[in-house]
C-alpha cells in the first residue's frame, strides 16, 4: 500500500458538507484512537479546503445550509 494515491470524486455540495463535518471532527480530542487518524483527517480537510471556494465566502453558512439541503435524502 504505502503512498499510492486514492482518488475520490465528490460534487461541490458533498465536498462542502464533508469539509464542515471533518473540520468539526478535527477539533475533538476524544475522536481519535491513534494520532494517525487525526493526521489523516487534518490532511483530508486541508485538501478539501483547497477545492472549495465557499469556505472563504461571506455567505458560507448560507451556502452550507443550502448544500446540506441538496445532499440530504428527500423525505416523503
């Protein structure tokens, strides 16, 4: 295995929702069994942040709310 790259394709909405969740998870000290997990989450969060323009937008919270609505399963 080692350093072979893995590619995951996400839509912008999914990436934004995942970024926000990973960012919150990264701040929790009780979330880790091993520091390697924390490092992997930090690295993934940083990678997503580079891909998402919304993170620095003035209306980021509104865009996140809208992205969550679009990603969420429809309810009957």
